[in-house]
């Protein structure tokens, strides 16, 4: 199955937020070649940016002697993303995808862009924690836990 993994699911995993365990299990399926997981090219830079902000905030709370430099944080975040990209493929974002997203009536253009990229690449399911943001999707949309539950019930 071809899965588009939304930014929030990846960040749950990378930042160890609520929902991160289910996200980790979905990513394990991709790592073990049981599913083919994708992110859009635009999501990669969004994730890196948000992960870096999170890591800088955590770093700021440390004792001064334990703090890392901004460069060290950037390197750590890039390494985390590189590890992730060993198991997830990147889908290109075209001018057509952007124009189509801008022409939708979706409230969140970033989600509209993820959707247009998914549609253009024959994605079977979008994995997100914000299903309400994809209410106009003709592609099935699930959160990671529901996807895992549905998958195990189909065995």
C-alpha cells in the first residue's frame, strides 16, 4: 500500500509526542518493506524546521554547560531526517500541485498541497492526526493508530 505520511505524524515520532508510538509502528512497516511510505518534498523542509525549533527550545531549558550550539542542533536534526529518509520516499511537488492546492476551498493550504501531491501520485491512504483537515479527500484518511488497527484486523 502507498501511504502519504503527514507532517504531524512524523513529528509525533521524532519529537516523542503523544501518538508517536503509533507513528513509529507505521514507520516500522515501511522500514520492513510491508508498506511504501512517502512524504512530499515540501513536508521535508517543514519537518526539519519544526524539529529544529523544538530541539532549540529543549536545549534552552538545559543547564548552560549541557547546551549544544545551534550548529550542533542543526546537525542532529539533519541526521534524524536523513535516518527517516532511509525508509520514506520523497514525492516531488510540482507547479501544478501548488496551483491546484491554491484553487481548492480547503482551510489549510499546506494540507491541500499534501492532498494534491497524494492524488497525483496514486497514494492509497493518507496517514494524519488531523483527519478533519482532509474532510474533502477522496483518498482514504486515517490516523496511525486506526491504520494499524485496520491492518491487523485484515490479517
